[in-house]
C-alpha cells in the first residue's frame, strides 16, 4: 500500500519523502529515549545516592528501547544501546552496589537489532559468562551472531566462534561444542587472507581436544586468552577469576619490564635415564 498525502489531489510520496518520514517516525520514537538518557546524565550522582532506584530507571529505559520501532534502522538502536552499556559497565562504584544484572537486557537488544555487530561479543562473553555466571545465555546470544555473520560480511567474524568456544570449554564443559566452534573459527579465519595464518591454531586446538578432552594445556591457553581479553576491556573481576584458574593449573605469574602480567607453565622435568644395576 502506498503512503499518500493530501494536497488537493492525492500524490504518492517519493522515495526521499518516504525516507524523511521514516526518519521522523524513528526520531519521535527515540525522543523518549533521548529524554530519559539526558535526565539520567543530569542526575549522574543518583547511581551513588540511590543505586537501586537508578537501576530501576535504567531497566525501564531498556524496556522502552526494546519496544522502539526502527523501520530499518536497527543498527542505530544497537549502537545507541551499546554506548549506554559502556556507560553502565564503566561505572565501577555503582556496579559494586548493584552488580551487572541489566547486562542481559542490553545484549538481548543489541544482538536482536544488529547481530552482525562483531565488536560487542567480547564484552558480551566477559560480562554475561564471567561477571554474571550465565555462560549458556552468552552462548545462545552469540549464536545470533554466528547465524547472521560470515567472513564475507566481516573479516573478523571468526572471533565470535572463538569467544563461544572459550565459554563452552571453560564454563559449560561442552568439549564437543567447543571443538565445533574452534573448527568454524578456523574455517572462517582461513577464508580471510589477513587472518589465514591464524586458522591452523584453532584447528590444532580442536584436534588436541579430540585426542585429550581434558587437556590441561588447552585449558591453560584458554584461560590465558580470557585473562588477556579481560585486560583489554578493563574487566578486573574476570582478570582475577582467570588468574586463579591459571595458578590452579600450575601456572607461574610473570611481569614484563613494562608491567604487563602474563602466565607460563613450568617446563616438564625430564626423568634421568636409569642406570642398569650391576649384576652379581
């Protein structure tokens, strides 16, 4: 059905007018969100004064975002929601009091609106799996990304499979699922010239797990990856969790001259050959 406007005779709207109309509708729908966000910024201290009330207001704003019509501008809502999440995530004082309970709502909106938004999955995995202890939810939301992405759409899309494999292996104990995710990460990385050298690493890890599902070395390397990723996002809680796991696996903590922490496994001690006992 064509949209029409009254100007004496009825004339169908051209594509530019339709585009402007769509933008206007989206703008009106977002007005409430903008007003709520601006009000929140004006009362930034409320997270400290009354964190529970601020958490309730943020939850209402997310509900509004879930119901906001996009008319094809889903990535706009996804970007907006991710920026709001970063503000929420970075408020350490408030998070110490209320935790990260709203994170699932943030990432549900983002992955529904724009599952191809590859960069958010690192935060999704870290926050839902390691901060909230909900790795199954994280894996389910990452499936939206792997279903929608491909190496042609985003050359770095193989990372989503990699994040998924870490949660499956380390937190869910789903070794078979982790092997599949690693093999897919390898296939997607191999399809991109820039990342082609990375592909064999994922495949070798998958092959290693097939031979030794409880491999200490693979788990050590995986927790090391989690530790490094948590350093990148400034997630201290996940860094502490990964550090404990690495030390429990026998890792040795090292610090570079630049102050960067890393972990190594001690080299296995080779047994000395037994000398034959002299015969009497």
